C-alpha cells in the first residue's frame, strides 16, 4: 500500500503512525513537509519551502488564508512531482489546519483522504474570551477568527475520514461536522514514559534533584497565559514561603505559541516573573528552557506535584505524559482537562485562582503519601485509554487503513532524540 503524510511540521502528531506503517515492507510511505520537517525511519520525506511575505494587499480577514493558499501551492508542486514519478498514494493523511489539504483531492482523486482535525476556532466557549485579564476580541477580531476555520472546512469537505485526539476537541466543531469526526489519540508510549525510581534532574547550576526532594514541575512549549504561566507564578510565593525546601522546575521557551503576543517586545516569562520576583526565592525557581526528551522525562520523574494549566484549548502531550509518569497532577478545571482527570486520578482547581492552585500544591507537598494513589491512578488511566502499542496505535491503523486491528509491534514508536515539543 502507498501512503502519504502531509504536515508542514512533519512528523508532528503522525510520528508513531508513520513509523509503524513504514516498518511494514508491504507499504511505501512518503511525507510532504516544510523546510523544518524532520525525517522518520523508513519514510521518504519531500520538503517544500515558502518565502516569508508581509501582509501585502490581502484583506486582514484573508491574511491567514493567503498564507495557507501559498502553502497549498507548494504542496501542489511536490504532490504533482510525486505523481509524475509514479507514486500515487492509496491513503493520504493530512492535518486540516495549514492549507496543505487543499490540492490533495485534485491531484490524487482516487486516494482515501484522512484529515486530522485538531481544533475549530470559535469566539465563545473555548480559549478566546476565556481570560478576563486580557482584552476580548472586537468585532473585526471575531470575524478574523472565524475566517481561520476556512481551510479546515475545505479539508473536511474532501475527507473520507476525519480524526481528532480527544472528545472535547471534537466538541469544538459544529455539531453537523463533529458527528463525522472519530476520536483517536496518537498515543503515549507508557513503556518508555513511566515512573523512574532512580531519576535525577540536573539543574543549571549543577545541583541534582531526585525523588527525595520536594519538586514542583511545570511544562509548556512556551511560557504564556494560554497555558496558565501567569497563574502558576502568582501561586509560587505562597508555596515557597511555606515550603522552604521546595524547588520549582519550569520547562519551556520564552516565545509565544498560542494567543496574543506580549506588549512592547517583552516576554510573558519576564512580565510575570517580574510581577512576583520580590516574593520569591529565585534560587529555588529553575527555568530550564527547552530540554532534550530524556531530560524532560527526568523532570517529570522527580516531580512530587506537576502543575498543568490551560485555557479551553488543545490538550498538551505533557499533561498525559506527566500522568503516565505517575505524577500527582494539579490541573485546571477546564473542559479539555476534564477529558482525562476526574478527581480520582488528579486534582482539579479553578483556572483563575492562584490561591486554589497554591493550596492544592501545598497539600500534596505536606502529605505526599495521602496523594500517592492519585499518581498511580493517573498512570493507569493513560495505560487504559492512551497506551501507544496496546490501544492508540492499533486503533489508528485500523481507522486509517480500514483494516482489522493489527497486532502490537514491540519496537514501534520509540521516542527519538530531539527537543521536547511541550504543547
């Protein structure tokens, strides 16, 4: 079978599935991605490039669509090149949100097109207008936000199968579209992401933290409000004042992945650190930036309490991997989190309350034995619902190929070295 993956940031969510299919000699697996796309074992990667363009003459509502159309054009060039070389895929797997799906039905009319539907933007009930601390969208902003869904809608129109990773993410789509979307998460490798009794986390000053230390962990792709960085920082003075031996280990970059950019060329990291710096022992707050994957897992493995906060938005891999590691997760009581945490496998606190977050973290630090069962239950939740080899990958392969569920392959999906994406 011939299979084509299309994602500007390949492999992204497709890594486990692509590697699994490529390991079968009966399949020929290719991928199309942008210049920064990464290779996957057994997959032939074809990269395209795009010139950086200013807004030009495009209407503000259409600027994103214009960029996505230019990306679609590049995918069109690569796809027609593959066609001319005799590669006509039986299956195409593509992310809906980047414009790359637009030319695929025209180039490969006979292919089974599988569309990954990550999120549908809306002005109420999700991330936008959730946090009163930041300005709400005006009318122009609301219309521009709706326009961001254009390529996703076009991709769904061409889809033979649509997938999304969690029930709440499916619920962001209009009901008539959500009914067409199947829930299938890409999976967590719980054989690799697991409790590690001898884990060691090396800090920037050379000190080493272990499971014997009081460690609070926090992980984002970038430290920003949508993922609750401001709430965490406001909770820390109270926590560190009561627990003089506690350390806070923060993983993530200082840029912006989601939501508005900070004012005046600043970083959200510095803005909210400055807000509380006078009340913090900065020798016990450690910003480690982006980490190699194994170092990131070591942070989770030494953590006594893991804070995970998010607006109503895409659920981060880091939340699920913290649960798989057996962390006691203290998370925001927001809809995407409630898909996986119900109080029996982690603690839920109101997103907008730093005091509630501080009290929950302190409770775990004061009596860790009282909460140990939550960490064990969290891991069992991930093993039962998201395990890569036993649950997620067999389901994905069955849905994408239309075949019956394949046997689990022991060597499928091992994490590759590189930067932890967070999320």
